[in-house]
């Protein structure tokens, strides 16, 4: 299905040796939630053709190399032979005023200021482009996959005469909602909420306090650059699948926002949870619990939660009477209320290290997932078929929440509409009382309650997520169409002549 716009092969000017390999270079942004999906994509690309015909390399800064290495290692142990062929290269992280040496990942930032410094550095062409361009020239790939921050990648790719694919690690829904909100200049209605313009039903409304900071400030500079880059590049790839976000996926191509779109997810889908994680003590503990009886809570590694809120959450979990497994960020200095640990020791576990989330969600004892609505977490819940209670914290998470609660209806808000002020700024977010936490858990997990209805819907999506990644499924087909298109567009078109 070769698009009419495919450019002709550049045969005269490049020094690239004619080879039947397609060599792709993938360049993720500085957050584990980006680096891991890029590494998963590299494995899928490498596995898409026999005889190592696609050679994938992930480019990161030195302090993040271990994230890629350990993911490749885990996948190798899961039986993905292609993971052994994926290469890792590094390029220097820029020197950023005020940012401590070696902090090259949002998850490593000790303060919100450092977080902002990393974000701003990543968007700065002056800071980022020289090292990335040097790396790309030295590596001389046949195609580039770049993160949305690095908008100059298309320009580099054009100069080198190779296609550049923008890879988006969030869903189509939140990315499109942001684009349409920008197009409508974030019109806030009389009741303080913005309606996402030009969206299919249901109507999506977001209170001003829940919008990402740049939308509240109407500061569209970076978004406009990202949108221009998406329009200019060879195509857009998204870690999603058609059955999850069909109407929103279609809009990308129909509206001409991109030349080509490929829906490739869920990229982290495994045939079975890996051996190493299923043997963990958390899984052994879940083995002792009845089906659908345990609440799993995790809010990602970026968002800070205040001590006062963590206290209320702890007391709410206690009052609910439910069993729970709760991931608390290692960075939080919080200790539970006096005597609490003793009181819940038979039915609660706090995890302060890396949690084998995929294996936990896949366990039949888990009945609900309290999540901040990060895209990777939502995909993992979908794959496992676990209904969600949503508690967004930052960035686009409040927008993504609406896909879960209002469009797909595979989850509910932890704190109902009108109960209090939620805000993207954690200092302004009202503390959710313990009673409200307990009530939400009890109602959602009640037999025959709303959680069961949501579970039926998400179980259906779980089987669709497996079908889409299997031979003949839409994500599987899109991956192959993408590789075909890249081969046709790059010097590797010698393939077709073999
Ligand atoms: C619990 O779930 C497992 C896995 O889905 C299933 O095989 C088993 O029959 C269930 N047990 C009960 C008591 O429903
Ligand atoms: C500086 C930095 O962020 N380093 C991290 C890169 O990733 C590895 C693996 O997650 C961490 O251990 C490092 O701290």
C-alpha cells in the first residue's frame, strides 16, 4: 500500500553503501516513559524482517543507556531474539545552567525546577541539535525515528535525504485534544471549563485547573513547532491501536495533520509475563488473595504527592477494608501514620522500588488499578483487562483520563466531578479525604457494581489488543506497512530488486 507521495530514491549524492539492510536510528526524549517505548519499537522493527534486514539502534545520553540495556535484556529473556540485535549508542547531554551533572532523565530530577530545565533543554535547538546532528551524520541511518521534542530532526533528515518518522508515546486522543484546544485558543466557557473543539462525541470538557500549564498560559510556541514537524515529516507513528482510539486515529490522516500515520501498539504487549517477574515476592503475595480482590495503586515516577495526601490515602485504604498493593515513589520522604503499618499488615503492601507492574496487573487477584493516567499505564491496564480508578496528576493526564472514563468507559474517577478542586498544580489540588477514597474503592469493587461493568468492557479491549499485535492484526499490518514505506523511500529499495 505505497502512498503516492513516496519520494524517489536518492542514488547520486549519498555515501551510504548500497545495502539490503534498513538501518534505523531512534532518538527518544529524556524520560523512561519515552525511552522504553522507543526501545520496544526498536525491537519490533528489528523483528519485522528475517535475516536481520532491519537494523535498529537507540540513541540516548550516557546516563540513560542502562534503561535501554535493561529493557533489551528483559525482552531477550522473554524470548524476543530480535532484542539481542538492537544496538545502543550514546551522545552527550548538553550542559544546562543549574542542572546537576548526570541528571539526564525527568525521573532523576530532584525538584520541579530541574524537571523544567530538562524539558526546556530538550526543546532547545541551540542546545540539542549540534550533538544530535553529529550523531546522525556519523551513524548515517536509512531512516530516523524521533521524539516530538526534537522538531529539528526533520530538517536534518531532509538534508541527508532520509525519511524521518515522528514517534508519539502518548495516545492519539490526548495529543489531538491538545492540538484542537490550541486551534480554538483554549476558549474557557462561563463555567470555567474548555470544550475540546472539532471532536467526535462525547463532548469533552476540561476545567481550566486541569489543563496542562502551557495551555492555561496560552503559550503555544512549542506546540505549534510540534504540529509543524508532524505535518512536515515522513509520517507519524503512535503507540496505540485502532480498536482503542479509532475515531481519533482517523482524524490525523483525514484532516491532513500528517502525511502518513501508523498505529503500532500496544508495543509492550508480551505473550506472557516474564519468568523473572512472576517469581517475585509480590506475585507470591497476590497468589494468596481471591480473584479481583486487590487494589493496585501507582502514580508514576514524576508526580509528587504531598505528605498530607499520602496520609489520607493510607487511611482511606485502611477504612475501605480492601487488600492493596501500593507503589510509593522512592523520592517521597513520607512515612505512614503511627500504627498504620501494623494495622494493615495482613492485607497491604507498600512498594518503594521498581514494581513489576505488567505481572502485577496480569494477576487474577488484582481487581482495580488506581492510576495517574500515564499512557503506558493505561496500555498496560488495557492489555491486562483491569478496570481503572483515575487520579490524574500532571501534563496531559487529565485529558487522557476522559478517554478512560467518558469515551471507553473502562474506568471511573477516584474523586467524582464536583467533589472538590483537582489541579494540574499539586499545591492547588485539594486533599482528597480518606472517606472519599474508601467510598470510591468500596463502590467500584462491589460485586455487580460499576467496576464489573468496566471490567467487561476492558476485557474485550484486552483480547483486541492481543489480536491487533498478532499476524494479520491492524498494528501488526501497520508495522509492516511502515517498514515497506521506509524501504521504498530510502536507499534500501534494492530489496525489491532481489
Ligand atoms: C480466578 O481466576 C483464574 C484466572 O482467571 C481462574 O482460572 C479461576 O477459576 C478463578 N477462580 C475463581 C474462584 O473464580
Ligand atoms: C541520570 C539518570 O537519570 N540516570 C538514570 C538512567 O537510568 C538508570 C536506569 O533506570 C538509572 O539507574 C539512572 O539513575
